[in-house]
C-alpha cells in the first residue's frame, strides 16, 4: 500500500512538471540569456570615436541601509529596447562616455557621497556594440538578451549590490530588487 502511494505521488509530481514546462514553452517565457561582454579600458576609449559617441543613457543606484549608494549607468543604441526590470532609474537622454563620467562626479557631489572607480563593460551581439555599462565597485551589472521587441533588440538590466549588509566582509548577494 505504501509503495502505491509513493508511486502516485511521483506520477502527480511528474504530471505537474510536464504541465509547467508546457506552459513555459507555449507561453514564450523561455529564460533570457546573458549578453556577451568585455571589460573596457576607459582611458584608451575616451581618446577614440567610441568614447565621444552619444548613447541613450540611464543612471541607476543601489538601495540599502548605507548612508551612500553605488551608482551605475547603462548606455545603449537606438535600436535597443532597455527593460530596467523594476530598477528605478533616471533617463539622462543621450550622453557620451566622457559625459557619463562628468555626470557621475556631479551626482556624487550633489548627494555628498564618496564614490569609487567606475568599471566599464562593452556588450555586443553578432560582433556589434549594442550597449555599455559603467558602474562603481561593489556593484555587479548584467544585461540579458530578451529577444527582439519589434525591430529593436530587447535587453534587460539586472544588478547585484555586493556590499555587506551584515557588517562583515562578504557580499550580501542582494540584487536590485531586494532578493
């Protein structure tokens, strides 16, 4: 009798899994994939045409129990639809990388925060640059390819706040959505 109950539980679990997987496939909810990226040497880039090109730019920041926050930027091409996925942001219009660095300094000064060095990444699809991110240390930023959105490339931004919320040395693993 116990074996029959176990077998029925396994069959019910397997049936539920099949229904969930079918719904995901039929609903088009396949997970996004991370966009390929490379670190960018900003010192050399600022002296090139890439450094002066203007991109659509959003500024965002961490949230947490600290008296200061970490700041990040995402710069993306006109043919990209950027989904900030519940991350509050300020739309700065079109900015070059140099202007992003200037905005970062001005924003820190206006908030009376002490910032850190900015890390820049270049994101590309099929060998073409589609976006750049710039973020302070203790903040990890990723872009995910969510597929085409009409004639545009769909990207989703996520970030992880790597500061310790416990007073220790380890990162908290909290992301921008409080998870």
